C-alpha cells in the first residue's frame, strides 16, 4: 500500500455503470429511513401538508442537482465538490469544501453506525425477547461495511441496489394499500398550504425535513474516476437518483396522508403524537407487512451507512492525494485499488467518536444519530451553497455559458437552501444547542489550517483538485 513519491495514486477504472452510480446516490439519501424518521419529525408543524412540503423540497433538490450535473460534465473526479469548488471559487473555498464535506459525511456515517445498533437491538428484542447490547450490532455492521468497501466498490453498490429495491417495493406497496383503503382520506388538499395549521410557514418547516431527506443525492459524483464514460454517466446517475427518490417521497407521503385521513382534524391530532405512523398503517391495513416494514427500515439504515462510507472515503482519498491531508490517506489496496487507508480512517473515526457519543445520549434518532446528523447537515448545506456560487463564477468566464443552466437555476438553488440552513442552525435543547458552536469551530479550524498550509506549502495548495477521471 506504499505511495511512491511522484506516483499519483489511482482508483480502479471503468468498473461502474450508470445503475451502479444511481444505487450509491439513492442509498445515500436513504429513502425509507428518511420517510420513517422525517415524517414524524415534521408532522407537529407541517401537519397534513407533508406531501406539498416534500414536493417543494424535490424541486429544490433538482435545482442543486443541476449544479452537480454541470460540474460533473466538466470535471469528473473522486473529489466531487472539493474539486468543483476549487475550480470555481479558488483554493480557499476548495479546501474548506473538502474539509466540510469530509466532516459532514463522516458524521453521517458515525450516526448511522450507532443508529443501526439501536434499531437492530429494538427489532431483535421485539421479535425474540432478547436484549443484546446495541454496539454488538453496530460492530457487525461496521465489519461488513469494511469488507465490502475494501473488496469492491462494484459489490458494495450492488448490495445497495438490492436492498434499495426491496425497501422501496415494500413501502410503495404499503402506500398503495393505504390509498386504496383511504376512501374519504384521499384528497388534493394535501398539496395546498391550507392543509397546514401554520400555512406557508408550516410548509416551509416541512420543506427543511424534505431537503434533509435528499442529502446524499450527490454521492455518485465521488465515483467519477471509477465509472465508464463519467462525463455522461455521472450526470445521468445524479438526475436518475433524484427523480426516482423524489417521486417515491411524494407518492409515499401522499399515501401516508391519505391512509391516516389527515384531512380529518381528529385523525391529524392522533397522527402528530404517533412516533411510527407507517407501522400504524401497516398494522391497520396490511398486518402481514408489519414485520417486513420494520425489517426493511433496518436494511435502509445499513445501505445508507455503506453508501455514505463509500462516498466520504473518496473525498478523503482525493485530499490525501493532493497532500492537503496526510499523504498516507491516499494509499490504495494493491489488488482491489480501493482507497484502503481512507476507509480505515473513516471507520476508526466512526467507532472512536461514535461509541462515547452514543453512550452519552443514546444511539437512536433523538440521540447520536440526530445530533451528529444535524451538525453534518449544516456542513453539507454550506457545501451545496458554495457549489452553486462556484458554478455561476466558473461559467462566467467560459464560452458555452447558458443563462438558465449556469446562472438562474444555481441562483434559485442558493435561495432554496438559505432557510433550511438557518433553521438547522437555530439552538435547540441540549445537546442540540451545541450544533452551531461545533459547526463554527470546525469552520474556523479549517480556515486556520488552510492559512498555515498556504504559507508553508503553496505547491500543495496550487495542485488541489487537479486530478480528473480523464
């Protein structure tokens, strides 16, 4: 695994196809996990307007998706946003992007590592009556993730694709059954602001959770160096994943609203206090699906964990290759050509930091997963904002600029992300009141490192984001 001086480390070439890349992006969004966790979280404020909120979030995600697509056509790279923003905004923004992206996705992986253990513990206890330590299940998941990510990215995304297909099929079937049984619960009012007791502000609050559900759509961009014909394949994968998952979200949210009769004030009151509304629907309309719904939710956590892990290690590998992070992080496996050093580093971070956080506040949605996910969301949304600005600036000085693609759509994407970022940074109850503090400290630390790096190693700064797929 040694990295020879002057030798540029490379990942395996031409091993992935468009469906493989779609699988990674879709798994990173964790569609089943998102609807199971985010619908109850948004319900008290958004109410029956959940389908409208997710529809608007879908449109906003497409605006940001345009930026990834335009950049991926120009510069496919394992660095993803790190490379894009370096070329569009300069070395400072490029380094800060990589710094934030690696941190954000690393925290997502940490939260998923703990959440899998917590969910699996509850599932096994409910089925068998045995209460085993949650960290045993987390350790098992980590071992499988390490094996798959080191052995083959192709195998990893095939596992993701298989799990995703099962998960989505189960929840689509449940939504169809709920709609068929809904009767008077079927209504077009769910797509109007009047469906929320707080009107437009309630819809906006639900949109925050809708946008959080799309976080990870860009994961396919990190596969630019391992995909056949990346300038064509990566854009297709990004838009394919966004459209497939976006349609799924809107349809399933409508099925939830109709099946629960959210156009009835009494039913809405019950819904707001229900922590697992999809399980309630399954028990009522399709009892034979109850256990399966719980099981595929656990599959969703694992497939998202695997996808997020595979995405972040490629950004870390790319920064190590450019020597703005320790060069040993760019070491690849001699046989499988996977970024093995970054894989072990990311896994170590998840275990070393995840275990004490989960022991402190618990491994579930309201514990480590929710806490680290909130910090990670701040980091990733800032990266998305920077990328939209970078796209406008990059194409401002190039021939072939198109007003809609390269100016208007990214500008709308910036506007769409401001409110979710502001909302996520609002102080909450402990430990969530630490989210803005930790986010600010990480940004400040990154800026300090960049200043030191630029003064002592300007050659490293100059070479940032220069390695592309071709």
